C-alpha cells in the first residue's frame, strides 16, 4: 500500500478546510434566513398592537410611570422601616405611662405622660371645641389620608404672606404620631418617620379615634395634658361648660402651649384665640356675627401665679422613666410618682440668666441659642435649660444636640496622659509645630509658647500639646511610626472619654484630641463630674425615688453603686490644672469669691460653638452657646458669655449651703470659714422671691452673723474662736495658700515613652 505524499496530504487538508468553511457559511446563512423569517412573523403580530399619535404618548408615559413607581415604592419601603419599627402590637398601651414629678423637697412640679382617658367620649366634647381645633390645626382632617398636601401648601402661602403662622403644615395625625412615637428633634429623619407613622395611624384607627387621642394626649401647658385637664386648670370648669372664647383659647394652645399659656402671657393667648375665631369663620363653622361677642369679651383664666416651669427638665426625666419602664426596673406599674433632684431655685435662676444674656448680648455676638445642665457631683440633675424658649422650640439642645466641644474636650486627653504615668502637672511640654500627615494644628493666637509646664498648657488652652500627647501615648505602646502612634493614642483617649460619660460616637480623626468630634451638653457635665466627685462615673439621673400608685417605693437610685473611673491622684492633678484655668487662664469670668472653681472653656472653628464646663465640690455645670443652623457667631468664645452664664447661675447657688472642697485641693476660704464657724449659713428658701436678688456682700454679712451666733452658742467661756488662717502650733508651720494642692506631686521625673525626654529633671515632649 502506497503512502500519500506530502503534496497529496496538503491538498486533502485544503479541501477539508474548504468543505468546513462552506458548511459554516451555509449554516449561518440558513440561520439568518430562519431568524429573519421569525422576526418578520413577530413584527406582523406586534404590528397589530402598534399605536400612534396621542395614544403612543400616553402609553410611553404610563410605562415610565409604572417603572418609576415601582422604584419609588421600593425606596419608600426602605424609608418606612425605621418608622414602623417604632410600633408594636401594644403600642397604645405603652403610652399609658402617667408620671407625677416632685422636686427635691417633695413639691409637685409637673406631670408627663397620660393614661387613655375614656371618661369623656368624643361625642360629649363641646362642638365648638372640636371646630376650633380642626379649623386651626387641620381644616381638611376628615378628607385627607394622614398627610394633607393642600393644607401644607395653604400654610406655606399664608406664612409667606405674613399670615403670622396661625396655620401649621402638619396634620393632626402627624402631630399625634410625633406625640406618641417621636421626639421634638428638628431633622429630616424625624419628618420622614412622622409622615409614615401618620399613614400607619390612619390605617389602624378611625378619624374619630385619632381626634380623641389627640384631644386627650396633647400637652396644653401648665403641666396639663389634654383638653379636659386644660379646661379645669385654666378656667376652673368642666370642658363641656366652656364658652366659645374659652374654646378658642384652648385650641390655640395645641401648637405652642408654653408660648400661649394664658397664665404665662395673657395678651398673647388672647391674640392667638382671636386668630382661632377668624379661622373658624374662614372654615365655615361659624359666622362673623357669632364671634363678635367672643372677640369683645375674650376668655379670662382663673387667677394663678406664674409657676416656675422646668419643661426641658421634665421632658428628659420622662424619657428616663420610660427607659426604666422598658428595662423592667419599674415592674408593671404605669402610674408613678417620681422624686427628682430638681432645685427650682437654681432652675429659675438658670432660665432667667439665659434669657437675660441672650436678650442683652445675643445680637452683638450673633448668637440665638444656649443650653445649660447643672448636676450634683454624683450625677443628680439639679437644673436644665434646653434652649432660649421652650414655647418656640421643644428641641432639647442640652441632651439631643450634638455639637463640637472644642478645647472643652481636652481634659479627657490630659486625664489619659496622667493615667498613663508618663506625665504630671509639672511635666515640661513643648508648644511647637506638630503635624500628622498633612494636618498641622494651630494655636488660637497663631504663635507658640515653647517649653511650658503641662498645667500652663491646660490653662492657656494650647492646641499642639494634646496632639503631642496622643503621639506619646501611642509610642508608649511600642509604636514607632508617628501617625500610627497618634491613632493608638487617640483610641486610649476615646476609651477613657466614654468611660467618663461621653455617650456619642467619637469618630477617629487626627483633630479629635482638640475637640473636633461632637458631644452633648449633658455628657460634658457628666464627664467633668468625675473630677468633682473624686473619680467615680456620674451618669446623669432625674429619678431619686419612684413610687407606684399605692405609694410603694419600687426604685431608689441610692441602691446603685458607682464605678471608679480615675484614681484619686489623677483626679487631684486634674483639679489642680483645671483650677488654674479659672484662676489664671481662659475661665477667669467663672471665678466665685471664696469658692474653689475648676473648669475649661471651648471655642470651635469659625466660632460656631462656645462652651464652658466648670465645677466646684458642690455642683457641675456645662454651658453651650451657638446657633441651630451651625452658622458662625460674632467671635463668641467660651471664656466670655458661657463663663459669665456659669458664674451668674452658680454664685447664688453656692449661697446658704455647705461649701465642699475639690478632691485633692486645699479647702476654699469660704469652706474654711464655715468649718471655723461650725457650719454653713442657713439654706435659702427655693420659693423665696428674693432668691438671687441680694448682693454678694449681703450674703457674706448674713453668713458671717449666722456663723458668729453658732460659735457663741457652742464655745465654752474663755475658749478662743478658731481661725481659718491660724498657725499650726504643733509644727509651727503656716497652712498652704488656698491655691496649693493638698498633696504635692513627686519631684522626680517618671519614665517616659519614646517621643519624650528628660530635661533638667523634667519631662519634655518632642
């Protein structure tokens, strides 16, 4: 058998390739023809459905609407989830918590919460009351589905024309949703949740049930909830007996109960009632002639003195009680009486001073808002101011507003430095340029002080030193890379700040040690309370004791033991340094005559926030000034208005009480005088109208006379009266000066981390 030659093999391969190519081409051709035939048949079928002209436009629009609607539905469902999570099967029962609050002396100061009251059914409510409410708050209540776009648009137009804001944009259902489930926070998230919850309420309740709940549970001022209680409080009569003028005045309270409360501002209440009457005419509920008598003879409330209100305080306290109830600390009881640490004298003074300072200096400094929290060193909430005017805004800036603390955050940095064992107040630190990556902090005066003791760096609020401390803390952990060392140091600072009382999330940024993160006023007060009480965590609380409806005590705060956060020596060193801030640094305006004061001011970039957080052995106070929209003030610093407010509130608060020293510091002059006299002057009556009106000298004279009488009563004949400045006869050494610390720090330098060195027996940061 002859084998094919190479030429023959080549020819056969070429022929096979040509045959394969022809097969492929034929297959593609046949497939194309088949596909074309199928497409033609498809076109013939689909041509039967083809539309043209206006029908084509309508079809395209419908198609787009379906597509966008499906996408919008998915997006709305995502937004609705947080709102619907606030509801539960027993959501209505959860609102049945009724709390009566007492101040520290056992006097009733207000109520929060409301039980579902069926004693007066909706058809028993006066017709004029319902018409007055609906015409003013939600004219289309019975027509919309929870949200009223037409009403919202009408309110916007009315307000833009200078209508005075007598009509609101939120429906009654939205307002009820906010009252039942949400807070007064001004945020887009709250408005979104409010809208979805309004839709949810409309789907679960009838219109009359929604209206009844709103009439029963809305806050009406004066510590009253619901129209029934308000009629009795303001007019001394049952709701069903009120007149048209009285119904109009009550209806005017729903949106701004504090601002229009007749016992607070009767002219404003009557002007608001007149607006309500005109709204009733516009809505067609009454005629112009029917309201003339009510306009000529406006409602007159029963005589009541204007009570000291603590609405921001009670709002926060009620939130605390609800949290305790949800946690099972109050058993299943729903009607409670809570004794609080509230001091009405201090509360009144704080309210007055905040209003006075904003009135006199607000325009000059371009600042509209302020907040203040006053605690006992153990965390007991003595007073709270959450804003300039509760009637205008119930948003609590003391507890809910997150603002940058600026230099008032630095005590947490210096506490971490002392806690590490690397530093002490006398440690020499160098104020010089420092950079982490491309970021280089600047001091307030754009200059550097060179080598200074750490206590002076605190007093002068130098910015570079906290950054260098964060680096040194990281290098003490064996991290040589500067940026990574700073990050590790910031982690230690963050951990300590949280342990001391900061509850907000502290974002790790290079500028965090100098106060670029956001905190609340109440958290700052809690953090500084650790210094005032000797090193223990001081979680703010408003419930000293809780009783159920039978009078049985079901909770006592005294049963909870505090946790130690800082050792005594660190507390003593921090008190020494922060006392220097007040005596020689940026907080001089906060000085109290004869009382040791420690604290720290804070001012943020572009002057958006101004802080002063200070404390004595008796009280801790945190103060913030700023604007809700985060606009800049006119160069307002923490050492100006905030420190002044702190001083003006704390000065009378320290009259008539036993002056307690700061841990680790020598007793203040007034404390020494009290010890020599045998006790403090008589405490001030918190209900006395003259509180805060006597001069400083008057308080001193009264206190001196009281102490003299006590000494004469006790001292045996011929016995000399002890003197605060006497010489210690046993040692023949005079006492330290009032500014000296009780326990001096060791003079030998401690071991230091990489990044610091010993210079002349002192520690110096590089």
